[in-house]
């Protein structure tokens, strides 16, 4: 955006310089310019409108350049603030790490996580359940592998008669299709 604005400003400036160097352009004769081997003759009214267009190009170039500079400044500001936030977050984490290391130096014998041993067999219960997951299909709160009872009998559910006659679009019609 900044480069485009600068190009428009340079183009407008070049047009002003070209007109100011033309000594033959007077108020009574039409002005003639040669651009890329093409001769352009302008009347007074056309010359006025060309000057207005040149001024508009200059103002458009300034607007585009300043909007690009504003957008770049906003982007840099956001980038700077995100870097500062990341730096603060890293500093907090490092301070927390140092505090935890100091606490660990004070209490080196304390285990990192407490041992859970409800059955008091000397083995952490979490390690036992990870090696042998609990199976409780009947949901009575007791591991089924440790139960001494036989498996529960299968319960049979009696079949219910349905009066629904809507089958594949045949609503109330007999099965023979009439």
C-alpha cells in the first residue's frame, strides 16, 4: 500500500514537472505534450481537468500511503504486545519452576504423587487397576472376576403384539396391493 501511494505521488509530481517545463504552454495556444512518442494537445478546459486529475492522484497517493503506514503501525503494535505477553508468560512459568525446584530441594523425600493403597497390600492401587482393569458387568459394585456366584440367569422378555400397519408406505391397505 505504501509503495502504491508513493507511485501515485511520483506520477502526479512528474505530470506537474512536465507541465512546468513546457514554455510554449500559454493561455492562448493549446498545450502539446509528447509522452512515449505520442503528442497530446490539450485545450484550456482539458488542461484544467488534467490538473484536477493530477491533484486527485496526488491526494489519493497520500491517502493510500498514510493508510498503509497506519496499518503497518497497528500490525507492529499488536506484534510487540503479543511478544511482551509471551515474554511475561515465560517469565511467570520460569519463576514458578524455580519455586517448585526450591520446594523440591526442601522436601526431597516426599513422593511426587501420593500412594493410594486402600487394600493395604503395599502396592499402589492405580498400578493394579491399570494392569488388571475392573470388570463389573452386573453393576453391583463388585469385580465380577472375584465373585463366587454363578452368572446371572438370562431374563426373557415376552414378545408384544404390534398393531402398527404402516409398512413401506402401505397405510391401512392390504398386503396384496389393492
